[in-house]
């Protein structure tokens, strides 16, 4: 999964699958960074779908967790 994502940096499906794998493996920061970078490099419906998935991951981890709070700030920077 990670190799496929590395070979296709703007493939949303590959990046989402890789982020899920990273999150399940305990690499939460890597998962968040992966999706935030994808948001920076996409637009339109693709970007919105990734943003919504990232918000779901934030809820999964816990909205008050420090890692989520930092990732939310990074997301806002990527969006604006």
C-alpha cells in the first residue's frame, strides 16, 4: 500500500489507503501529514473528499488530542 502511494502522490485512493494503514500502524502524524500534503496538491471534489476523510480521522484519534490540534492548524494552512 505504501509503495503504491509513494509511486502516485496525487492518487487520492492510494493516499487514503496509505493514511489508513499508517494510522492503524500507529503512525498517526505520518497519516495526517500525507493527507494534508494531498490537500495542498489537489483541488475541487478530490480535495474536498480528502478533507472530509481527514476530519473523520481527527474524530477517530480524538479531537482534543495534541496531535489532532496541530494537524488541524496544518490543515487550515493548507486550505488557505
